[in-house]
C-alpha cells in the first residue's frame, strides 16, 4: 500500500478475544483529536512541539491507553513497532539541553515529572522507583554524571530510571560489514527517523537521517523484560524537558502498531519542513 494513503491518521482496532490490535499513522497531521498534549507541549502547523522555553516540560500521548499484554493478568506482552521523525533544534542565544523520549507511561498529564535532566519522565523522588511502570527511549544531549550518561549526544533505554539499561552514542552502524559507528549529532536541527521495535523481550533501536536507507544493524539491541514494568494498558507517546539549557524538541511524523512490523514504511519522509538554523553570515 502506498504511504500516500496514510497521509491522514488511520487507526485500526481489531478485536480478538482478550487482545486489541492497535495501529495508527500520523504524517505531519497532528491535531487535538489524535494527540493529547500536556504541560508545554503544543501542536503548531500539524507538528508536535514538546517544549517551548527554559525549564519547560511537555508530554503528548495517543488519545487512549493501549493494551500491551496478550490478556488480562498475563505476563506475556504484545510486541510493538513504532517509527517517528524528530528534530532537536538549537535556539539562538542558548546552550542546548536536555532531551526527549519515546515513552510508555501509566498515567497521562505531567504529574510526577520535572524538567531539566529528568526529561519529563521522572522527578527527583520517583526516578529509580521500581514501581514507576515507566519505559522510555531517550535522546539526550547532556551528560549527567548522576545518571552515568556516556556523553552529551546519546540514545538510551530507560526502565523505571534515567540510569539507562543500555545506551549508545547517537548514530548508526555503517560500513561494508556494519561495524563502523557513524555518529549523528542530535541537536543540529536535522530531521532523523527512528525505529523502535520490541518482540520476545528483545528491544531494537535504529536511527538514520530522514530519507536515508534504514541501517541493517540496530544502533541498540538489548534484552529487556518489560513484563514486570508494564501494566495491562499503558499510555504511549513522547515526553521532553529543558532547563536553563534550551532547545526545540519536535515530532514531525509517527507510526505505531502492535502487529505490523513494517508500519514504519508508512511514514512520508519527503518534503518535510527543516529546522536547521541558518548559518551565521561570514563577512570578508
């Protein structure tokens, strides 16, 4: 099916015994009906902006909770496959920070979350709480020693804590053998496409510059048991935050399915707006 057929959001709810299959595609057409926003998150020209200034926090979710387990009171999780296009753009006059995450959260709203290095996922008291039921894939441009961040340009997998269970410098594996890590700078305004896939307790995270061919090897591939983390139903979406360090966090397109592993192909990745800041003029 042509991706053009997905230019408007389509949601399939196919009901089977105990299981609901959820699938949707948003191609630069976010609105207040298909996305719930909280805190400083806004929708402007059909694009989601998660943060909007200093000490900003925002969240945005699919309008309803989605099932994540194959049946109630079951430890068997449904798989999920999601892809999205994002841009992190610097703001003139500010040092960049902090970041955003694709996330599953137990509740909507921004209660229990704070700004700055907590990325809108946690606050200083609940970070590390094993009962938080929070899972996220973070895109972080600040190296926080308290969270053992590997650098100031990384992707991390967070399970009930901002001390990531796995992380990598932002980028993709390239080269003829797929063994050369080519770093991608997160906060230069460039549009990037990300694929996050979870099946049989294996989480794969892959990213590339939008429009480029999807790398064969995931940036991160890790065993993660989410059966004790997820509730029967969860909110899915995005969270982000700034502090004194400021940048713009935008989501341009998003697809999700718990049954269709090729849902990322439905995203339209051409003719997207650019948020790369203009270069300062050079005078000779």
